[in-house]
C-alpha cells in the first residue's frame, strides 16, 4: 500500500535581499510503501535536509505535491500542520532536539500531552517503548545527565510514542560513536520489523546498508535507487559504495 | 603584542555590544548623576540660599546612599556579564590562549569599558549640571539663571568611587577567569539545566522575615522612632523577598508538577516546566527588580507627597505672613496695637498694605518649650509679593530695638520672617522631591537594565526550545502563547509583590509624612498616583525589552 507520495517537488530558496536564488530541489519524485525502510543519500548540500523538512511540513515546496495516505500536505494550514506533525509523524534528529527543561520521561510524553491524552494512557504507552529502547532506568533523568546514544534513544521513543505513520530521521547517527550508532541502527531494524515505516537521511554507508531501499539525490533530483531485496548487509554495503563512487566520479547510472 | 590584545578587547566589546552597551550607558548615567549630586552638594550658590544648608546636607546623604547602591549594582551587573561570556572565554582557551593572555584581554576590556563610561559620564554630568541646578532652584521656589560651572571636588570624588569600583570589578573578573577550569568554561551554560531543588527551609525563612518586616511596619507606634524602624523593616522585607522568590516559586511550581493529572495537560506542561527553569535562573534577578521597584515607589511616594503637601504644611506651620512673639506681655491689647502701628509703618515704607493683625494661637512646639509668662504670638497678614513681605519683616525686625525702649516689659521678636520660614520649608520639601526624583531615576535605570538583561539571557535560551517545540508538533502560535504567558507572569510577579510591599509601607510613610505636617490623604493620593505612573512605565519598559527578546527568539 502506498503511504507517502512525492511528486515533482521543487524547492527554491530566495535570499532575503534579492541575492541569488538557491535551487535546493529541482524535481523530486518517489513514493514509499507502508512498512518500508528507506535511506536517502547524497552529497553535502544536495538537499536532503530540505526534502525532509518539506516532508515534515516544516517547510513548503515551491512546486510539486506531497501526500500522506492521500492527504495533501501542501494544503494544510500552519496550525493543522502542527497537529499533523505531532500525530502522524515521528522525528529523530542529528542533534536530538530534546528540551533541557524536561526530564527524559516528559520529553517522550510531550507529543501526547499536547494531544491531550490522559496520564494513565501516557504511562501505559511509555512503558513498553522505554523497555524496548533500554531507557527505563533513565526516565527521571534530565538530558544533560545522559549520553549521546541515550539521548538519541529518548528522541526515538518520543518519535514512536504517537504511533506515527512514518518516522523521519535526519542523520540520526551523525552525533554518535560507532557503538552507539550500531545500537541505534539495530533499534531501527527492530521497529521496522514490527511494521514501522522509516525514512532516514544519512551520510553513512553503514547506516544506509541497514535500509531496504536507498535513494540517491544529486543536483536536486533522485539520481538513482537500489533495493536490498534478498541481499545480505555486506552486499548492500558494497553496492552503495559502488553507486557513491560512480556519482563522485560522474559516472553513468 | 599589546596592540593585539587591545584590538581583541575592543572587538570583544563590539561583538558583545548587546550586553555591553546597556552596561556602559547605565554606568555613564550613574557617573553623571553622582557627579551632579556632588556638584550641587558643594555649590556655594546653593549654600547661600535660605535653607540651602539643609538641602546640601540632604544631598550629601543622597550621595552616600547612591555610592553604596552604585557599588552593589554595577558589581552585580558586571558579574552577570562575565557569566554570560563564560563560554566565549572557554572557546578562547580551547583555541590556544593561555590564562595570562586571556587575563590581558580581559584587563583591556575592563579598562576600555569603564574608562569610556567614566569619561563620558563626567562630560555628560558637566553638561547637565547647569540644567539640574536650575531644576533644583525651581523646586526650592527660587528663580535663577542657567549657570555653568565645574566642580573639581566632584570629579575627584567620583573618580575615587568609580576607580574603586573599577578595581573591584577587575579583580573579580580576573579571579573568575583563573578559578574556572577549561571543562567548566565550556559547560558553563549546561550547568544551569539541573532540576531546581525545593528548599522548604529557605521558604519558611523568607516568610518569617517578610512577616517580621511587615509587622514592624504595621505596628510601630512612636512617630519619631518610625524612621529607623523603617530601615529595619526594609532589611527584613528585602531578605524575605529574596528567599521567597527563590524558594517559594519553585516549591509552588513543584507542587503543580507533583499533581500528575494537572501537570500532564497542554495548559500546564510546557509552562510549568519552563517556569521552573526560568525561576531558577532568574529568581534573584526578579527579587532584585521587585526590591528596586519598591524602592522607587517608596522614594517617589514620599517625595511627591512631601512636595504636594508643602503648601498645606506651610499654612499650618506659618498661618500668617509675619509672626511676632511677644514675651512678658502684661497688656496684650496694647501690644497688639503697637505691633499694628509698627507693621503699618514698615509696610508703608515698602509700599504694601497690612491686611490683618491678630493674636494667634501658640503652636505645639511653643507650648513644649518652657516659655516666659505672658508669651503671645501675633500674626500679621500682608498683601503683596513674597519679596516685599520679606523686606517688610526685615524692617520690623530692625524696629525691634525701638519698641523694646517704648515697652520695657514686652520683647518683640520677629520669630521667623515669612520668606525665611517658607524658604526653609521649601528647601526641605523641594530638596526631598529633588532627591527623590534623583534617586528614583537611578533606581529606575537600574530596573530597566535588569529587565533588559533578563530578557536577553532568556531570549537566547528560549530560542532553542522554540525551534524544538515547533518541530515536535506545536504550532507557532501555540509556542508563542506558551512563552508569552511565562514571560508575562515572570515579569509582573515583581510588580505585584512590590505593590503589596507598598501597601504595607503606606502606614509608615503616612507617619513619616505626618512629622512634616502632611495629611494621610495626600500620601494616599500620591501613592496611588505614583503606583499608576510607575505601572505604566513598567509596562512600557516591558514592551520595549520584549522587542529585544522576540528579536532574538525569532532569529533564523
Ligand atoms: N534556509 C535556507 N535558505 C537558503 N538556502 C538554503 C537554506 N537551507 C538550505 N539552503 C541551501 O539549499 C541547499 C541544500 O541544503 P540542505 O541543507 O538540504 O543540504 P543537505 O543535503 O542536508 O546537506 P548536509 O548533508 O550537509 O546536511 C544548500 O545549497 C543550502 O545552501
Ligand atoms: Mg542536512
């Protein structure tokens, strides 16, 4: 079943003082099925964050259409977009984006609180998620007291707590050491097994090789994509490396 | 090398202009005000005025009070600036600067900022001294021309005060630099993010202090003892306010937080957690704003009441234009006739007329002094200008010798000529108002500066949160609303508390003003007026500083 549909999306940043316009996205088209695990790769400045922000309704495309289960994201008001973001999407960012004024538990519960759930319901949802992410002991701590990997797992728990249709992750392993990054990817793998759709932007070939499909963005378009199919992770890793080399040397598709 | 440090220091100040410009401006204002206080205090023209010495004495007290306040306040602000810049210093260390290098940069920075402020302050002070001189004389009821003068003593004394302050600040800054370890320097800002503890003991301590202060203010009986008690009460209230703001707010918020059903709702969740954090960071600053606001209000209320009540006081203390005290009189009727005759003669000479001459009542003061048998007050009312009345009284005084010859038993004493009397009253009362406005200006600028810094420091913190909350699913309006509620609440808490303080202080203020023959109605009215005006100014300042806040928060 088709979950997310991106059609001919274009994004042009106009600088404030009439300077040069930057075309971050030229013509992006792709779609994501329910339960998929997709990684987006591309050079620095190729527009990955821009694309993710547009999908997250944090930014509007200059042209094109985005639909989540048929809902046109370009046509909802700022206020509705906030509710939509909270209820349909889960986020994981490179720099965690935890509120330093809230404990780990409260950070995770924030979206539920905003949506007006009862405290009982909150706790019953929190428990299994915290257990699966191994942060049950950390719930009463504050962000400054925990490690980067723990922060990222907290952020994932917050992303999952609303049972979102899709998890959007921007460089989730970017600020983590290799061990914490591995743990995180395992978690992503597990939740994807349970049926969670994940869209992850990454620089890391290692991270991308965990995904079931990898999209390559270059010059503002989807330049190439590969499916993992029945391949092993090592084979996938090799394939990604090949594509990246080809892109870097300006080779054929 | 020296050049390099100096340039770096200059650039640092420019880079941090958002926090340094207000600091320097405030210091300029303080220097200018202080210089002027000294200038007027030592001005020979003023000491020649009727009642001039009284007012100069008041100004001297004012200068003492101000120097104390300036020291504490500017030192506090400086420490705030250093705290804000810890991270920056940490970065310099990481980039390879050693302590001794950094020390020199900070040395030059401190010199540059303080010397500039001092020089500008003195220049501004000199430029405005003529104007202030005129305003003071006007309040004393004397007309005068604009004069221009420089007080060498004023400059030297200001130099000593601010020089001493400068040394303190410099030592503090260098000590701060040395005491911090590199890791701490870099984490300085993350330190504040610990969850605040609920200090029950401190809250009880605060309540007890506040209660003692209030009780003293409310139940002091003796009028003449009320002035020193006022200060004792003030000290208790200040301590109580600090303790209550720091501990009380957090305990209150934690209580809400403990109630899960209430806390985990959109209305309370972000606001309470945000406020907890905010109060921890700003409780002391808020208590400071509250205390300063109270000081402004008390100063202005008393000064305004005194100034407004002046006419009434003059009338009760000096019911007539001239009062003649006759002692040892055996025949009051005859004395009265004689005085009438004498005063008419004197009035004729000046060219005015006598309206009424009558026996007056003895005042409380007169009754208290053991007087000779047969003492009488004779009240003379004249028509004409103040100046002419004054001359008339002088003439009458001259004729006194004459009269004692004619009436061997009666002694005429022109107790107090009207202008002398009203002039000294006007000097005291006008001096009160002048000093009140002077100190009020100082306290006000301090308040504005603290509000501004509070907004700025919070702005930087809130910006990050603002962005995160938006990403996690709050709409821009929701975020703004949540932040606005917090900011407003935090801002008006000190004003509300200050109003309560004033309400309690009202009684003691009425008593103090009573000494000066000012009715409670006047005090009440001028208090209401002052609170309203102050409230308006406070809101205005809030709006202006909020602009600075939103400019930071909305930055991309
Ligand atoms: N707010 C903005 N205003 C103007 N130009 C922008 C803005 N945000 C991004 N850009 C430009 O758009 C292009 C794409 O940026 P984007 O952040 O999407 O890249 P990215 O693929 O995420 O890079 P990286 O891998 O380094 O994170 C860049 O050229 C960038 O300079
Ligand atoms: Mg990016």
